[in-house]
């Protein structure tokens, strides 16, 4: 009896302690670790904190947010898993999303040891194109859940037509937020005029609902220890593949990237004319997130299109 009691008592204490920490609980049960050997902060963005958990079963990457419930991380996990399942470009495999007992939420995922460089631009372009080519949706444009672009809600209601989806749930939604938050009727009204005419930019283009990372800028692009490209922190949805380049103004894509990409996913007629249309979504979102410093860039794009389309 004493031997049994010595086994039961520590376990009872351990389970009670673990229930107060669902991250450790998962790692020490489903994560198949018996010991956490260390934790270290590895920064994070302006929204979430990030930590590395080292264990006898390997390392885990954990993001936490003390203010927001698990829906944001659930959207991220679904996006990561969808990209992972294409077996094209490397992404961290998500393991667990949950709520923190003190409020907030967490996501546990595969820890990838990054290399010293951002990797090969040519390989990044090719593998991204392979993901776009292999992952198509039969539901149309959108995603299984709403998610976030930064901390802005991203509406992903399934829509049969791309131009309708991009008009309503990307440009239109951002313009509405700007109008509500900043009272900026000028950019709202001009943006609506662009939306009415933007179908003219798609003449001759073949558009399919491809799986997109959705927020592909330099901070979300890396390479593993072998030099193979890695992408992370997605805002996934199924959309026109060209929309993936919407953050190219701070992604550092070069000529090698685009030439390799277009070898796999051929360039569509009118690509150059549509390029700024996809930048516009992210400039509008930056206006919503960070304020009017991004207004002039967004307004300049809108004005240029209104002149081009004689709207």
C-alpha cells in the first residue's frame, strides 16, 4: 500500500499542477515528453508572445496571447495544416490550440530551427507556386473560418466569384473599417468607384481558387537549417494566386523569385495592371492597424486606377 501511495500522490500533484498550465499538460502527455528541460523567449510580433520549450522529446514552438480567445490561433492552425498537407513548401505543423486558465489562448506547433539566411529566392518562388498549383478549392473563394490579417478580422465567406469576393471581403471591408474608425469619406468613396470598375482589370485572366498564405512579407519568410524555404504566421484563404504578392512591398521578392514562380504558374494576361490592386488591400489594412501614415500610399493607388479606368 505504501508503495502504491508513493506512486499515486506525486501523480495527483502533477496532474493538478499541469491542469493549471495546459501548455505543459499537452507537452507532457500528447507531446510524448516526460521532462521539460528548458523554456526560452524568442520574441514574437506586436500581437503575440513566443517561446521555445525544450524537452526530452524534442523542441516545441509556443505562441500565447493573454487578451484574445482561441479563435485567432484556430484560424492560424487550420491555415498551417492546409499548407502543410500540400507537401510543397515547409511550414510548421500545428499540434494544439487552447485557452489559458487566466484568459487568452495558445498554439503549440513544430519547432523549426532556422538557418542563417533567408534562403534561396528561386526555391521560394518555385515551392510557393507548387503550393498554389496543388491546392485548389471546390467551394470557391474564401476559407473554412474567419481569420485575421495582423489583428484585423479577415472575412472568408465562401464566394463563387473572385471579383465579388475581393470587392466585398477584402477592399470593401477595409474601406468600411477606415470610414468607421477615421471618418475618411474621401478614400471610402473613391475606393467604391474603383470597386465598381475593377472587373475591367481581369480581361483574359484565368482565375482559380488557390490556397494562399495571405500575409507573405519578409518577417514571415525564413529558411531551415538545410536552406529550404519556410513560411509561417499565415492568414490563409483560397484566392487568385496573384493576391499572394500583395505584401511584395516589404517582402524582398527579386527577379529569381518571380521567374521560378512563373515557370510553375504561368503569368496571366494583365498581371502588371493588377499588381497594385493586390498591394492596395494591405495598404488599407496598414492604415487601419497603424494609422494615417499609410493613407497616401493607398490613395495614390486608388487615384491611379481611377485615371486608368476613367472612373
